[in-house]
């Protein structure tokens, strides 16, 4: 079961965002960098919830996790789901 996201859970902290802004990267590279950092956080949560090391996660486990989080959102409301969208 997916744990609820705490209000303090952030996929990209203000400090990380500022560091990306300061980096000598193009706009598309900065976007991809932010996405990658955020994806790492999400993969860490998926690995924790599934009890599998990140490097051992399969694409199907990631899909299953997203399906489960969506089901929780639909059945219990947005606050019960990990992803708040």
C-alpha cells in the first residue's frame, strides 16, 4: 500500500532549483535536470513502497505503483494518494 505524502515532501527543493538555475545549462537541459531530480525522489518512494532496490525496479513495478496510487486517489481522495494532482 502506498503511504500518504507528507506536506513537507518535495520533489525539488528551493535550494536544488536554485542550483539548477545557476548551472551552465540551456533551458531544455535545466528542465531535464529538474525532471531527473524529481524522478529520483519518486523512484526512491516507489522502491520503498515495493520493498525493492531502485536498481532492481522493473517498468511493470513502476506502472503498478502508478496504477495503485491512481486507484487510491479515485477511491479515497487526493490527500490519501502519494501524488497530489
